[in-house]
C-alpha cells in the first residue's frame, strides 16, 4: 500500500502541476503585458474592423471563461491554432522540428552524462591526484560557462574563422545526399551543437558524481569490503559506484529543464532548425501560438522527467517510498 500510495501521490502532483502550467500558459499570452492583438498590431495601421476580425480569427472576441474551455479542449486534442508567421498549423510546425531537437538533446545529454560519470568516478577514486585536480578545476570552469558564449567560441575555433573543420550552421547540407553520406553530413552539422551541450553539462555531472562517490567511500559497507580484502576494482564496481550513481542519474532528469533552455540558445546560435530556433523566431515575430505550444511542450517534458526521476529514485531506494508516504 505504501508503494502504491507513493506512486499515486507523485502522479497526482505531476498532473496538478501540468494543469497549473496549462492555466498559466493560457493567461500568460492573453493578459500579460497586454492581449496578443495589441502586440501584433502595434506597428500596423489597422482600423477597428480589421482588429475585430483579427480577434475573431484568434478566438479572442469571446469571454475569458469560454476561451479557457476552448483552449483546454483544443490543447488536449492537438488543435493548437495556426502560426502567425507562416499560417501553417502549429502542430505541423512542431512536428517538423521536434525530432531534430530530441536528437540534439539526446546526444548531448548522453555524452555529458556518460563522460561526466566516468570523470567523476576516476577523480573520486584517485582523490588528490593530478587527474582529480585537473578534472575538478576543468569541471567547475565548464560548469560556469554560458552555452551561448561557448557556442560562439567553438564556431570561431572549429567552424569558421580558424580551422573550419565542421559546419557552423544548419542541420544538413541539403541536396541529394542519401544513405550513409546523409548520415555523415548530418553528423558533421550536429557535432558543434552537441559538443556545446556536452561541455556545458559534463562539469555538473562530474562534480556531483565525484562528491557522491567520495561520500559513499566513507560508508561502513565499503570499508568492510575493503577490510575483507576485496580488490579495489571490485569494491568500486560492486559496492561504491552502484550506490553513488543514483544522485547523478536523478540530477540528469531534474536538470532537463535547464538543458532545454540551453538547447534554445544553442539552436539559435547554430541556426539549427529545431524547437529552439522556432522559439527564437516566434519571439522576434510575436508568434504567440507557437510560443504557447513550445512553452507547453517544454513544461510538460520537464514535469514528465521530474516524475520519472521521483519514481526511479523511489524504486531504487525504498526508504524514499516509505518516508515520503509517511509524510
């Protein structure tokens, strides 16, 4: 009953948070700082009739409660309106770009997590060594670097002014490339933005993994295993690392929102045709249906990953389930 109660409470809280985000999303683009029509027409000379037609087309001529009901219904059914910029359905714009963003985020998160964990493990196990000091200072340096600045630096070094090893913009070269040649071409275009995301978050994961493993090395069960003569390699592999890695994996899920934010900046710098660049264009052109959809998707993804992190943590550490349920 405790486990079911823990799961139910976490899922219920996630659904409530999603409802709150939906409601906030609705009012954000209708109330603050003014209604969307005022923003869209502030640089145009439109008469009252044109403004009324625009409001009717956007469904903003109805009472606020009616708008809210229609908005919730359309959101749940995927009817997200049309882009002010292109006139295309918002769902089509999102569908066309979301998988490219998922590819960028997936690769960046995978490499940052894998390398960060390995660096943290080696640094903690060889505490005080040259590798530990170098990796720790390097991790803190990378952790403090803004993704935008790092992206522009890599463009100068590897993509443009100096070495020109990789394309500095776009998703592919286009043309008639197919098969393996197309994969190589896409990989070349992905290299720099993926490298920015990897370097931007590898330091955080390495620092957390190092601190977690150092704490775990002082636990009684690790000291007992060493006292029994178990080789250090097996102590690290079977006892210390499996218990120390949990906070790092949890951090990966919890920091997903920050990674999405970093992807928006990276996509804008590298003109990468994903949701980040779409958001940047929508902000510049006041395309509020697109902004509303991207905000909703990003928020829902963060809520989902936080839910997965909570459930995973509860599964791997039963104390979380019982203590959380008791509270």
